[in-house]
């Protein structure tokens, strides 16, 4: 592999990681906005991955609900699906259904 190919590959990997970090931040901020614990939802979806360092970094970047913009359910579901986080998307969908049921009561 040439140096130019390696540089291009490194840029692609870095770009993917940045996008993935943004997905983590969207998920974490959505949880904060909904009054949910992002760590417990993540651990419910991925019980073997407790202590996810990237999620912890994303949590550090969240702001209180009052300072955050709204994140529609469709946005968080879309970014989770885009990155293949199907298990987490299922847990989020369950939380949305529970919230909607409680809102109707």
C-alpha cells in the first residue's frame, strides 16, 4: 500500500469515527432531553460492553435539557440505524413507546 493510499485510508477512518462520535452525542443528548439514562439504555442493548469510553466522552458533551435543541425521535432512530446499532435502536424504540403510552394516560 502506498503512502498516499494509507493517508486516504486514515482520513476515511477518522471521518467515520467523527461521524460515529456525532451519532453517540445525538443519542446521549436525546436521552438527556427525554429524562433517560444513556448508560442504562446502552447497557440494556449491549450488556457485554459496559463502560463504553466513547459514550462516556459523548455524555460529557451533553447539555441540560433546557439548553438543548429538540432532537426528534426520528433523528435518533435514523442515526442509530445508519451506523447499524440495531440493538440500541430497538431499546430506544421501546423507550419511545413507553413514553408515548405514559403520555396518553
